C-alpha cells in the first residue's frame, strides 16, 4: 500500500482525523497538500514534518476560489494530482432540527458537503489525467442516525449517498470514489460535541461502550484504512462506504 509518486490534496488536514491521514500518507511516500482554515495548526504541521513533500495552504472550503487556487498550487508544486480527500467537516451544533438555526444549517452543509462539489469541479480534470481517486470522510451516523444531531447527520448521509453517485459517474474515467466511515474517534471536533451534551461527564464511557471492540479510538485507525482506499491495493474498490467503527453499528446496543 505504498503511495510513492502519488500527490494527495486533503481538506481539513491540519488536525484530528485529517492530520492523522496526512501523517500516514507522508509515511507511505506520498506528496501531500493540505488546505485548512486554521493557520496555527497548519504551521504546527509544517514544523512537525519540515518536508518538501508537504504543502500547507490556508483557506476556507466554503470559498470556491480558495479551493480552485489551492488545487492549482498543488499541481504547480508537485506536477500532478492523484487523490482528493474531502475531509473538512464540523459537527456543531448538536441539536434537533427545529432548534437548528438557518445559519447553523448552512454552515454545516457548506463545509461538510458543498465543499465536495468545489473540489470535484476544480480537481476532476487532473484526476482524469492520472486515473486517480476521491476519498470522502463520512460518518456512521449518516448510515444509522443519531439523536440530537440532525443537521450533521443529514450532511453525512448526503456525503455517503453522493459518494455512490460519484462512483458511478466517474467510473468510466477510471476514477474511483469511496468514503471512510468512522463512528466515534477522539478528535477536537468530538471533544467539542461531547461538551455540548447534557451528560458530558459520562460521554467518554458512553463512547467506549458503543464500540464492541471496547474503546473509542484515535484517528490513526481511520488513517490506516484511508491509505488502503487511496492506494492501488484498492484498485477495484469504488462506491464503498467503508465502516471503521469497531462494530458500533452492529447488534442491539445503547
């Protein structure tokens, strides 16, 4: 599953699951371009690796010009593009639908879902040239639902459905499209969600308990599967919503 001579463009790669994926991609030999709006986290990432194989680009995935420019800079720096990893996402607010404001709804969908439209619009021709692939970071809640989290669940359900539609549309071009689908993963975003819950002090135990494998993991477990899905080892895998969930969706569990 080596990624030598592959160029990967990832959104939201400066922290959380994205940062773990960047680490794993670099370790596998890829050239990695990271778009993130958190400039401090980008600077920390650059300082950590200090590598010519890493390009960090500040920008907001809600702004199509930022994505267009970032993809152009990626190709200019590395000469090609093999993978787009749509990882940028937010999980707040944690509310039922009727309590969600229009601005909150729009922000979730612009970041979690509309950004995939922009990266595809500006990156597809480069992927056509390399017969590359697209990976989306979805969520198990988009498959099985979650209470008190309506807009986020809807955005991730949309991402999973969009992954399948894109896989069909781009298969004739030799472009694979898959999604990695975590349940709970300890990230800054999950910790923010946990703090919004009425039983915040019990959330850590709850998150351990919902995973039959016994614990809520760190993001490295997602990154390992991401490397597989974007590599040639997964060359005949497309339209897959790959659970990396410790079995959280299985059986009758609370």
